[in-house]
């Protein structure tokens, strides 16, 4: 990228095209979503290509899938940033690259002032404490043979924190209490818990090291609707109490709206729109965002008709 930043291009709708980002396919970035925020994470032109190979012993590359294609966004310190899009659009791949569970094919991931996209395993050790992930499926993300105490204390052991048995148990029980689990269930196995409780275990494990950024990849989509709100409220509460920055991934726009300050809409590996949650709902600029919004179910039978009428009255984007 060149040294001097080019001027943003503003159209009369107040939609700003930042040329540095526009290079990397953001179609519409609103005015107040740019600017110099205090960013904990800055992602620029992130790419991931998966090689599709053939052959049992000698692998031949026959094809490549571009799962993420030039994704750029910022997460500000203390905010909840939403990444939303349909299944297969590249949300998890983006999240896994930011955690460095996957190596990016291209682009920059600036975390708290350091570009971590190219760091090797050893150099990544301190970063692993600062960025943690909550996974979509609370059933497969917990080892069924490990007790809850052992699951939650694994990150503490790896990083040499709370090493004595008594100290470790105390710390784990504090974490269990914090996420709404009964600390007396320390020695139980995952199958003894419900889906919602298992997700609480996953959250306790993720916050054990006091991360600065928590990435929640569809944390409630595997749960009953009645349990979803409890887990979302827990995440909001923890974010407030622990001062976390949260990257929240979902395919359901109603969930993201409830959780997020700003959000990006992803489609086929690219970000097609980035705005504050309010703006995005009031005036979606991209046709795909409009289609996503129209698919959100609402308990008010007249709401959809009202929304469509309001939208029809707007000038075309
Ligand atoms: N290891 C892999 N090898 C090859 N292709 C992959 C791999 N992982 C993901 N993909 C492909 O990359 C694309 C993006 O997948 P990804 O899991 O990031 O989507 P997603 O937005 O998280 O979807 P979902 O909402 O279903 O979780 C998909 O087409 C997927 O098939
Ligand atoms: Mg996913």
C-alpha cells in the first residue's frame, strides 16, 4: 500500500468510499464508521485460499477455493463488532485467521499495534492470551473425557498461571461463578450439562486468561431459542464487566442488532457493507443487506409491510 492515504470519496448520500478499503472490495462504508477510532484490531485486505487436492499419496492441487477475498474492517476498543452473512460466506475462516488458527494467504491483521498475520508460532505465544474464541458448537468444542475443571484450567496451565492445585481450583471456580455455573460442578463431565451450560463452559475457558478481544463465532446458533437470550446477555454482561472488545459472528441479523455497535455484512468472501447497526437497519445500502433484513422474522405482523413501504420510499442506493 502507498505511503500517503488517498482522500475518501463521498457521494451525496453521505456514503464514503475509502479508497484504501475500496481496493479490498468494501462496497459501502458510511461516514462515521471510518475515522480514527481507538482500534484494538485492524484487518486489511485479508485473504484465504484453500487448495483442493487430489491423490492419496502424492497430492496434486486441482483447484483453489477463495473463501475470504480482501476483507477489511476495524474493531474498536470496548465495542461489539458484528460480522454477518449467510452460511459459507467466509465468517469462520476470517475469525480463524484473526486468531491465527489458520494462516492467511494475504493481507494484514494489526492487533493492538502489531501485525500478527506473519508471526510464527513462538512469536504468537503472548498474542494467544489476548485473543480468545468461543465456538459455535458447544458439544464438539469440549473434550467429552475432560472434567469441567480441567477444561477451564487448560489455558491457565499452558500459560503457567495459577499453577498450584488449590490456586488453580479457586481460579476456575471463580470463573464458573462468573459465567453462571455452579462452582461445585467442578468435577463433572461435559455430557452432564445442557447445551447452554456447555456454552458457558466454553465462555469461561475463553475468558480465563483475561483476553482483550473475544471472538464469538455463532455462539448461540446451536442452542434452543429460549437459551439463546441468556447466553447473549451473559456475553454482554462480561463485555461490560471485563471491558472486552467483542467480534460477534452470526448469520441472524436480529441477534447481531441486539449485540453490536457496528457491523459488517459479508457475502461470498467479501464485505459488501459496513455501518453502525442503527444505520444498517434504517437504510441498508447493499441489495444483499436488504435481502437479509427482509428475511428477519418479526412478531409484529405489520412490521414487514411497514419496513418494505419505508424502504420503497427511499432513493435507490
Ligand atoms: N479447510 C477447508 N478446505 C477447503 N475449503 C474450506 C475449508 N474451510 C472452509 N472452506 C470453504 O470456505 C468457505 C467459507 O467457509 P466458512 O466456514 O468460513 O463459512 P461461514 O461463513 O463460517 O459459514 P457457516 O455460517 O456455515 O459457519 C466455504 O465455501 C467452505 O466450504
Ligand atoms: Mg462458520
